[in-house]
């Protein structure tokens, strides 16, 4: 009888300890998952913000370069015929692209 009681007490204590450690581990895992989820959400918002900023910068850069070249063409067209200016511009850009491609 005493052996049976000691087994039942050991079983109860073991069950309580197991439940306690299980709840602690589960709580830590849930906290870690919530923390990781928050980090992922923050990283995605940062990515979205950086992509949006990059798109705006690219739009401004492209429009700036286009207006610069159009202004240069209009300025040169005042002194030379437009056909010669466009041919010269096309040749210069082609030459620069070929040189850059050759250097890579």
C-alpha cells in the first residue's frame, strides 16, 4: 500500500512538473514566434518603403536625364540642323554603350 501511495505521489509530482515545464516551454515558444512575426512584419514594411522610395528616385532620375538630353538637342538644333544633331547623338550614345560593354 505504501508503495502504491509513493508511486501515485511521484506520478502526481512528475505530472505537475511536466505540466509546468511544458507550459513554460510553450510560453517561450509563443513569445519567440510573436517576436519573430513582428520582426518579419517590420522588415516587410521597410522593404515596401525602400521599394517605393527607389521607384520615385528612378522616375525622377529618368525624367531628369531625358530633359537634359532633350535640352541639349534643342540647344544644338538652334545652330545645326536637327537631323545632324540626332545622328550625332545616336552615334555618341552607341559608341559609349559599346565601350562600356567592351570594358565589362
